[in-house]
């Protein structure tokens, strides 16, 4: 093997291999070669943990390219879905997605148990349709299934790019329509009181933060005290889903709650640390659902607290641009999906027409209808 000047790169007559370290210090091996059209290909050697593994992966990739050029069937790799799931999380999701923990949860709880024994080449469009039916029968919504299929589609796109799959079967599977699954569920004030009364002590301040800031669940659970300025009465929300940092003022109700929680205890610096681990809560779904059940509140999700925050602001007369900025949206169009006028607002809205007509001396009824 003829080595390049850099010890991290090894050149051969048909290509090269090289290694890099991730931010966490994990060594990853990469391939570098030319395809049949002379185009340079650089890609991750997914399962390589040594120089020898990477060299074998390079030979296989070049051989596959040779087979493709001659129109020969390419050798099939037997990669299990469960094995590739770990690769997807470690080499892609954790490096590129702020919501990678959500992907990990969906994979571990649902997708791996269903596809575990299948190799990537055995997962067909029919198999995916069976997964859709299985998930619906478990009681989840169509939108939940769509989110999982979106992850699956990305995984197969990467598998194709990395030479581990020939095609993406998810492209031949239709997502569910979500037009009839969008819920307009806003928490009434009496429901809020019942929910807070039935919530465990650790969950109550989390809910109060959600109702008074509109922050996402992940933003709240990962909130640190260095983001909270009680003197200036503001929260700096960073590393958001949209990538857009924002400042949210702290109102009097929230100030009272945060003042009781502070000053920070422990080394984590978290506003809501899990006392068992000292780390952020991974989720509060179970305790939230149980609190809703005890309070007699049906069809309400944690994310609906964010919808409630937005709708209450608009009901109080706050303009939609300000609401957009508080929620951290790029577009007012996105914000509009979070705003659901209540019945009383609609009644007042149409009553404006009657008041306007009365002020102008108008009569909406034609004389022939008043006899």
C-alpha cells in the first residue's frame, strides 16, 4: 500500500481512503474514487472501523461501479435495518439534526421492532404499507405515521448514497393526507386551572413556561439558567428547531414561578433537571397525558400549549407579526396555522358589520322583507 504524505490518507491505483474525527473524537473512514464517467466520488465507509475495513469497502465500491458500467447485477449487501439505524443516528442524525433524540425514540420504540429482522434490500413498498397499517391499528394518528415515514425515507436516501441499498422503497409509498387530522384544540382557562392542579410538582412549572412563552417542548426541557435573565425579565431561546434565536419577555406570572425555582441548584445549569440523572428530561408525555386524564381534558397534546399561547395573544389584540417573532417562525403563514379564533371572537367579528351599518344609518333588510 502506497501511503500519501498525510498519515490519515492512503492512496491506491484505483482510489484512496482517508480518516477524519468527529467533534466527539470518533474516527470515521471515507472513500475517494472516480466513477465510470470520471466523476469524483467521496463518501463515508459506513461500517469501516479500521484501515483494512475501509480498503475492503473501497474495493467493493469500485467493483460495484464496474458492474454498473457493464450492466451486470451488483453484489447485494446484507445490512440489517437495526444495524443501519445505529449508523443513521451516529453518522447523520446526531451530526445534522437538533431533533435527533426524536428520531432515536421513534426508531427504538416502533420502527426497529417492526423491521428488525429485515435487511435493507428486503424492505419493499408492500412491507412499508404493512407498517403503516400496523401503526394506525395501534391508535396513533396519520400525521405521526407520516413523520416516521419521513425519517425512513431519509434513511434509505442515505443508504443509497452510501452504497448500502440499490433504491429507496419509500418513494413508492404515499403519505397519508393530513387535511382531516389537523386539530384546533385550545386550552380554556378553566381547563388550564384543572390541568395545573392535577399535574405533578415537577411538571407544573414546565406547563406554566409553555403557556406563557410558547416555547417548544424541547426548548423548555433543555432550558438553562444562563439563558434566563430575571433582572431584564427575558429568556434567550437558542439552538431552535428553525435555527433562529429569539428573545421572549418574562411576564409577571412566569417571573414569580422562575424566582421560586432559582437560583440554580447542581452543576447541570438546567432549569428543569431530571433529579434521577441530572440531565434534561427526555420526555414528559406520560405524566402530561395522565394529568390531562385526571383533569378530564381530552384530545389535548403538549404542542397544543404552543397553539394556546398564540391564540390567546391574538384574542388579546396582539398583532400577528409580534406573535410570529415570539414563536420563532420565519413566515406569518406558518404562524397562522397556530391561531384558532374561538367562538366568541367570531361572534364579535361579524357583529362589527352590524355596528358599522348602524353607525352609517344603513338597513341591511330590504323593505320587501320587513312587511
